[in-house]
């Protein structure tokens, strides 16, 4: 490396690796590329200068790529190259002949030197064998020394252990009072050794002294275990240390549960103190709790449930998975907790905030999951408690809806009965009906929205099977919606069916009419809307309990509407009939004077019928009337028809008629259509007014039959009847009904008259027109 030829290589090597490096370029060119480089370069069999040259592949390539002219040129070029290479080879052989002779001599000398080197190597191998033998002896000596050192270290460690065992009683005595956990660890490490060598007197003395110290520690721990101030963590640590001291596990488990039960009982007593107590009569002796249900559940869950779960987990950790004592213990306490929670839920008598109740039940259900893992039998009780609370809240909503409806009815009755100042009209029946229907429907929708909180997606207990099926159908659809609609129909029908209490005012006729229209609207549209809305918010399951079909509920509403409307007709007909009956009973029909006017009661009857027509027309459609005759207003009674009466009417009744009047009236009844007075009315104005008119005129007929009339009395009946005919026919569905009843009244009056001389029809018309 110091020569001129090696300075550049040394410099180059110094820049790369910090020392001299032998040049490898010429050697690589002489010996060829390395195996890795040769493996990386893929051989080309068509390259004529490569060692992997394949003549056949080369010829195939040339024939496929070159035309004939190029092939001939390529053949000539190859011939020239071959001749040139032969010439170069001969020249190279001539020029290097002397070098080949020198190389032969050199090889001969190298063989002689190689035999000398073999002899030197034999001497070197002998020396190495001697050195190996010496090294083996040195290694054996070192191993022996190491073995003796290990034995010495073992003796020293044993001495240290013996010293530690000797110091165990002192350490236990020092730590047992202040650091019992440290003392237990020390005793646990020494206990096995002391037991193993307890046959030796010294070890037996150490063991006896240590055992006495730990017995005192166990006694102190048992005394501490009975303290009432221990929290669950301290209780667990105390029992764990006693188990490490090999105290009986059965006794410790009993004491653990006893101590845990006392603490849990105290927490249940704190919860019970918030609830009002009851005396022998059942009346609450303390005021209701000031905190809401959510706070009560939070305290119960964090205090009682959390402590119970913590103690149960500690029990399992300490005494294994055997729950023969733990499950009855936890079940008893959980039952008491459920009872306290039910008592607190029973205090939620008002509706309050439903979202607060749902949050409380949700929190109770969520925090109870850890307890249910310990006590699977309590899952049914917890689910029952939540379901019962939900059902009770739904029942309260039903009662609230009923109270709200009764309040709305009270408002309607007050509006109907309120006095009206002159010139100022109150709300009409359509407005009252719309207000009542809208208020009730809005309240029902609001109640459904509140109840839907129990089945919200973010509520944990909503995933229970009860809230997916039975709650939606039995509690909400049937127990709330259907029950309220049926109660509404029964309540409305009660105004027609139930007798009024003594001294209680009867329902006003307008209220009967309004309720009939309300029930009819429920039958036509409201019930289907409510049920559809309920099924959308609380979808029933296919395999769930049966539901009340909408048509059946609508039939109940229609029946209630029919009963109310029939009762309305009876009430209004009775009111008009009462006026007619008093007017007949209080008049002297024998001594009356010749009629000059229509009696005032007949005018009042027409006014009342007109008012009823307006009232009914506000809520019901007109209805269909039978085609009227052209002279309905001029129609006269057949019994009063004079010789100038049109011949197309029924035969006139005259006193000089040869036929008996009683026989004549009976013959007319045979050919007249029978009139059903109390037949059910249809839901239209014409049918309602016809029913009222039939009741009124039938009453007039029966009252006239019980009177004895003179000539002027008969003529007064004639005038009154014609006046009624002039105005009442337009309210009835068929004028023949009015005409037939008035004909019977006239015939009955003539039959009961002592001097049946009718008034001229023209005079009757004049009096009626003037009246």
C-alpha cells in the first residue's frame, strides 16, 4: 500500500471504508461476473458473443426477421469475421509463444514451494493441537471455580432466607397493627417454608409465634367486621384478609351477607323514609314527598342497586360462583326495593310530566341490568313493575280524557243556557259542535303523543316484548282509544237513556241534538281517523291479541246518535204537546163564544216548530220531501167542507148527512194510511220535524177525544186546525201526515160535539189570514 501503484487505491479505499481495499475490477474481468450478477442478467441465446449462444435459435431469428438480401449480406459478413478471427488467433499464438514457455517454468517452481508449505502446515497443526489441550485444561479449571462460586451463592441465599425467617415474627408483630395487608403478604411468603420444615424445633418455634400473631390479627379483623360503619370496599378487604388467614369460608360468607344486609337495609330505610306512612284508616300521616320520581329512582339506583351489585360482585370474587346463599339474599332485598318503588309510583296520582316518568323508568331499567345478571329471576318482576307503571299512566290519561270531555260538555251546556242580551246572539250549534269535536280530538292526539314516549327508540325498556305488542294493543288501542270512544258514546246516550236525578235539570234539547251529530260524525269519519292514527303510532303485531274493528265501534256510535235523535224528537214533541194539552184541558168548550181569532197557543206552536226547524237545520241536512200538492196551504178538512168545497177532496161531513158520523169516520180510517207516531227518525231535518209534528198532533187528537164540545167549540177547533194546516205542512216530509192527523182531530171534535154545525170555509180562511 505504500508503493506508487497502490496509493490511488488506498486513497479510494480510505474515502469509502477508512482502510485499504484490494482492487477487484481486473479479477472480476478475468473470472467473469459473480453468481448473483449472472443470475440477474437473463441469457440471450441469439447473442453470438454470449456463452449461451444457440445457433439454431439465432438462425430462426435471422430467417424470420431478415429478407433474402440481408441474409446473403449477413452470410458474407460472418465469413469475413471468421477469417479475421482465425488470423488474429494465429498472430496471438505467435506473439505469446515465449510467455507460454515462461509460464510452464513458473508452474514447476510453484509445485516445489507448495510441498514446502505442506510441511509447514503439518508443524502448525501439531502446535494448534497442543494449544487446544491446554485450553481444555484451563476451561475445566474455570468451570470448577464457577461451580464452587454458585454453591457459595446458594449458601449465602439460604443464609439470607434463614435470616428472613428468623425476622418474620418481628415483622409480623410490627405490621399486624398498622399494616395488616403487608403483614399478610409476609406471612403468606413464609408460611409454606415454615410448614415444610416444622419438624425442626427452630422452625416450629418461628411458626408457632407467627401463628399466634396472625390469630390476634384475625380476632381484630373479626371485631372490625362487625362494625356498622364499614363501607362495601372495607368489608370486602376485611373478609379477603380473613380468607387469607384460612378462616372458615362458610362463617365468613354468613357474616359478609349479614353485614351487607344491614347496610342495604339502612339504604332501603332511607328510601322508605321519603314515602308517606299510613295509619290504620289508610290515610296518609305525612305529607307527600317533595322530590320527583326521577330523583327517587336516581337515589335508589345509585345507592341501593349500586351497593347491592358491588357487594354481590365482591361475594362472587371472595367465595366463588356458588350463589346458594347470594341469590335468596339478593332476591329478598330486590323485592323490597321493587315494593318501595311501586309505592312511590302510586303517589304519581296526577298526570304530571310523563317524560319525567319515562326517564325515571328508563333509568331504573338500565341500571337494573347489572343486578339482573346476578339475579335473573328478578327480570320478570322488573318488567312487570315498568309495565304496571305504564298501564297506570294510560289509565290516568283515560280518566283525564273523560274529565276533559265532561268539562267540554259543561261549557256547551253553559253556553246554551247563558242569557242572550237583546240584539246579540251567542255561538251557534255548528260552532259549539266544532269546538267540542276539535277540543276532544286535539286532547286525544296530545294524549297519544305523551303515551308514545313509552315506546320511543331511545328508551331501554321499549325493547321488552310487552311494549312491542300487548302495550300497543291492549293498553293503548283498546284500553285508551277504544275505551274512550265507547265511554263517550255511553255518556252521550246516557242523556237519553238515564232518568234525570231528582232535582237535577234535564239535558237541554239542543245538547241532545249536538251530541247526536257528534256521535254521527264519529261513526262516519272520526273513529276511522283515530284508529288509523293509533295504529300508525302504536303498530300492532300480527300475532297479537284481537282488536276491535272500526265498523263495530262505528255501529255503537251510530246507535247512540239514533237514540239521542229519537229522544230529541220525543222531548221537543212532548214540549209542544204539553202546550196543546193544557190549552185543551183549561178551556170551556161548551160555553165558549163564537170564534173570531186563532188561539194564541196555535201561534206559539207554529213559532216553536219554526224555531226547532232552524235549530235542526244547523246540524243536519234538509232531507227528502214528498211532492206537495199545489194548494197545500188552502187545504180544508173534509169534515168541515161546505157545499162550496172542491169535489176532489174527501166526502164532506155535514149535519144533514144521512150516514152516522161515527160510522163515517171509521170508514175513512179504513182507507187512510196508518201513521206510526213513535217510529225511529232519520238523520235529516225533515224526518226530525215530521216526528215532532206527529207527536204534537197525536196529543191534540187524544185531548180532543176526552172533551165535550158545543157548536162554537167545534168551530174553534176548525179554525185552529186550519191554521195549523196552513203552516205545518211545509215542515213535514209528507203533507198527508199532517192532513190525516188534523182530519182525525176534526172528526173527533165533530163526534164529541153536541151541536155539530161547522163554520163556513171562507170565514175560516178569513179568520186564519187575519190571525
